[in-house]
């Protein structure tokens, strides 16, 4: 029987990898320009890190985690997100003792047991950026500015920044109670999951995609009407700093984030190209997460970008595949040896050169060169070689000229278009 990959787990193939590398390289460049450093964290953690950090009554912890017991009986979980692990690492290695402000990013796979469909997988990749140790709303805006700058940099358009505030642990309970009372009067309209959420996590109902639930929340009370003075001030400043940076945003009073640890600022960037799975990225402030996992009170803010969804939005016309620069077609045994010597020499100079490992006819070598979309073909014939010469063919305009083999490297460097 042929063994296939598990459903919801994807291979990223060589013809797609250029997009991934482009996105990752752009993220590194932009984030490091904003003073962020990369951190790499394990893919597996103790289950409590997520159940306490993300919150028991969230979709992720209730039904999406890949949890298993290892051979020593420990309950472990494949990370469903990166923030909790990054916070754990910050505490565990006392990163704060060097400087309380840590700007960190992380790129890698996450795992959630969800129903696989377009834009939703069981292993998917995220780019995460977090700032730990700052409560000032300046940093909320800074993180959003960096995010939008990055998304534009990779070529995304038709983006909409939505923001909201979720209040804090002092003012949110009052809102939560009002919302619960309101939704209790509509409970007949709610889906099965939301009936349960009504008791466990009524805010989550605002995020439900079921149509009857959407109708039920139409006139629901809004967080913004319940937040205290400090939260209001914080939100006003975030908006002012965004305006200062010339960023436009839409207030979405119904936006909540799926994880319990969020407080105050919440944001999402939505694309109108994506259909129903339209959130490319989401994030927000989480001033309670650290206390849940470690006892220290450290404020944090950050975002996670879904890489598959981001990549599906990249400009169609941009070329991401790196084709070989040169193909060397050799005629005869001696020429073939010379071709092999040249290919190896060119590789050391960063020129992507290929030859045919089967030493076939010129015609079939040219066909292969064509298929590989090389920029140039060097044709080595034994007669010309004796004169130290070979033919260089430009595969775009088909112009062919004789060149000196001794000058090959310089000639190629002046002609090849390097990506
Ligand atoms: P959704 O409401 O779509 O389930 P979420 O609130 O669970 O999203 P986050 O936990 O905030 O998402 O993760 C941030 C981003 O990661 C999302 O905006 C999305 O682009 C991506 N993402 C989340 N879950 C998946 C998945 N199962 N497959 C692919 N991408 C995902
Ligand atoms: Mg989700």
C-alpha cells in the first residue's frame, strides 16, 4: 500500500518554496529593522502551558490540541500557537534581567486538530512577533505599523485593519455578564457550541461564523460601552498613534480574539480576496498571560500571521521560482568532461549551472535546457573547444555568439540577470 501524508498536513514542494522563502526573508528583514530578534522555541511543550496560558474555555484548548502522553506519562502538546512558549522562554531564561523590553519573533509550524479545508490545515505555519514588558500604547501602534508595513512589502493589497478594545480584568467581567444576559434571551437562536459558550465563554459567541448566531448578536451590547477610564485612555492613544503614522483603520466593536489571554487592544487584518477564511493575521495585547503561566506580571502585545493564507494572496505576476542560469550542452566525451569541470567551477561562483547527466543528443539537451527555463545555454563542441571557444545562446532572444571559454565566468557575470 502506498503511504500518503496525513490529512491536513501539507508538503511544500520545490515549485512553491520560492514564495515561502520570500515571505520569511521579508519578515526577517522588516522585523529586524524594527529591532526584533528571532527566537526558536520547541514544537512540543507541557500541556499545562497552553491550557493555563490560552485558557480552558477556548476552542483551541477545548477541541483543537494535539495532546498525547509520552513514555514517562507526561501530558505533552504540539504547540497550537507560539506566544505562550515565547512567554515561557522569556521567564525561564530571565530575558528580562538584561532588559525588561523584549522584541521577539518566531517563524514555524503550529498544530491544531481542526476540520481540514481550504485555508485551514492541521499543520500550518505562523510568523509571530511579540513585544514583552511594555504597557505603553505606543508599542501597540508600533507593532501594528510593523505588521502593515510587512504586508505591503510582500505585495498584499485590499487590506483592511480592524481594531477593537477588549477591556481588562477589572472592566471585562461586567461586560461579559451583560453580554451573557443579553444572549440568554436569544439562546434558542444559538448553535450547539454557542449554547455551551453562553456558560463558559460568552465573548467567543461574537466570533461564531454560524449565521443564526451572527443574527443573534446583531444588537448585542458592545465592549466599548463598558470599559473603564484607563482602558478608554489606552485605546484613544493607540488610535492617535496609528493616525500619526497615517494608518487608516476600521473600528470593529464585535471583534474578539479566540484566546482568553487578550486584554485591551485587539486587531485583525482582513483581506477581501480570501472568501470566508479572511483573517490573514490577528493579534492584540495580553496583560494576563504571564501571570497565568509564571507568576510575574509582564505586559505583552503581538500578532500571528497565517503563512498559508498570506501566501495565497501574493501577487500572481511575481516570479518566485529560481531557475538555473545556465545549461551546458556538451557534444562528445571530451566536451562532456570539460562541461563537468565548468559546472563545478561556476557553482562555486554562485552561478546556477546544469548539465545533462545522460550525455544525450544536442537536440534532447536543448529540449531539457528549454524546460528548465535557463537564461543561457553554452554549447561545447570538440572542434570549437580545440580553439578555446564555445557558443553561448541567449534563450530569450535566441541570439548566439562565440565566446572564449577562458573568459566564460566574466562573460556570464556581465550577461546573467541575477535574482
Ligand atoms: P480563525 O478564526 O480563522 O480560526 P484564529 O483566531 O484561530 O483564526 P489565530 O489563533 O489568531 O487564528 O491565528 C492567527 C492566524 O493563523 C489566523 O489569522 C490564520 O491566518 C492562521 N490560522 C489559524 N488557524 C489556522 C489553520 N488551522 N490553518 C491555517 N491557518 C490558520
Ligand atoms: Mg481558529
